C-alpha cells in the first residue's frame, strides 16, 4: 500500500513539475489561453484559447478558406498588449496592411522575412522562436519533418513564443510533435438561390491533436461578414421599358442593398502589390 501511495505521489509530482498531461481529460490544469474570438473554438481548446507558446499546426490544402481569420483576433490582442514582434516567415503573398489594420493588428509589430532556402527558413524560425523577441511566429515552411518540428517546439518553449505552421492537409497522415493540430476544410454548404443560407461565410475544422483531449468531430466557425448575401438578379429587371426616373430610384435601392466588400473577408490578408518589406525594422527600432 505504501508502495502504491509512493507511486501516486511520484505521478502527481511529474504532472505538476513537468509538461506531462493526462490524455483523458481536457480539464487538466492548463494556463489560460489567448482567446480565439470564436466561442465554438475556445470551447474545444485547452485553456479556452490558443496557446501562448509551443507549435500549432493548421493543415489545409486550399488557401483563403479562413485560416488567417481564425488567427487575427489573437494576433490583434498580442500586438496591442505586448511589445514583441509578430513575425511572418515565407508568407505565400505579401500581407495587405489595410486588412490587417482593420482586423485590429498594430502594423508596427509586423516583421516579414523571406529566406531563400529551406535551411535558412528553419534557421530563422529556430532563432526567432528562442529569442524571446516575438510573441508569435507564423510560417509556411514547405516540407518539414518531425525532427525539425521538435526543434521548433523546444525553441518556442524557451522563448515563450507561439509558433503557427501552415502545412498541407496530407501532413495529417503523419505524426507530429506539435501540441495542437487542426485541420481546416471549406464549409460543406454553399449559397443557393433556392435556399436561405446564412449571409456569413464560415470554415469547418477538426482538432486532430490537443493537450488533455482526444480529436474532435468536424465543427464550424462562422465569420462576421455578409459575403454569402445573394445579389439581385439583374437580368430580371425590365430596364428598357421603364421610365428613367423610376429606373434611377430602383437602381439606387438595389445598389444600397449590396454589401460593401471588406478586404479582410475571403482572407485577403495577402495581396500581390508593391509593398515595403520590413526586413530591417528590428535594426531601425534599436537605433531609435
């Protein structure tokens, strides 16, 4: 009996003093996370939000389905409450400042790095994560293996930095040291003129791996937009037979009903256009 008690005490000591956790309960004693801004997602994450360190993987094949909009509330909070960088490594497109600003992200906190080789990318990631100068590091690393992710996991813990890796969906077939893995899908439903769908776009997700819990079923996160609003059927308007004054009133009303496009919708946080890349911002900041 004393031996059993000693084993139990040893186990509790390990759970308390190390990063071991029980896979059978999501209610383990985790630190409060960074709220995602989406209650349905918060409710399925340990600490009720994104982790503030460690590696998070977002797995998806189609860009622009909502992968960045899932992150912008947390990134905005980090940029407003911390003085550290939000580092973007090898983004597929150039970040679009007006959309980031509208999402509440402080643009002066953003640093963009585009390494030339895969080895350079891994070197930048590891150094940045361990430097304690970044609150979050977003990266599109391309091919990356388990050993390399483990090194990033260790570095992110050392630097208390949240690392988000955007990877293809096929990566879900292989194990990963990442603490949190989420697979993203386009929503199953689509707008139809014969139904009454929600005006808001959304993204489906399934948690593949999380601390203190099993994988989840496929769930849906709705976004605050009106991009699914059905536009008027213009050909049905008999403009040719109407009086000019009547046409003007009707056209004006129709166009007022069409929602104004918001750049952050469709995840247009990237746009191909000339934009200053902020490679030397860190050095400039040190000289100020």
